[in-house]
C-alpha cells in the first residue's frame, strides 16, 4: 500500500545526521565525552591509561617488525637510510 507524504516525513525525521560532540580534556586535547583522553590517558581526573607504556610497547613492536622484514629480505637496510635527493 502506498504511503503518503506525511508518513514518509515522519519516518525520515529520525534519520538526520548530527555532528560529533567533543569536550576539552584537562590537557587541552579534544576527546569524546565519557571516554578516556588518548593524549594523556585521563578520565574524570584520574589516569586510567598508561600512555608512556603504550608508546614504549608500540615502539618495540615496530622495531621487531622492521627486524623481521629485514631478516626475510622484504626490506633492505639501504632503503631506510637513503636521503632524498635535493635538486
């Protein structure tokens, strides 16, 4: 059965797009409300994420990946050390 314009409009009234609402953290970075800050790891005034440990872990992982790629021959050591040629 055919729907009239008012029924179509009523159905579509809930499909509007809304912008992301952000709040400022204590460190000054923007974050989503009710979420921990990605920059400093604080939520509600307390540190809940150890940002320094996360950065160290990611550095270890990238170093290990690069080592594995070098050993397998997928990446050579001179490609990383090459400097861009300036004209």
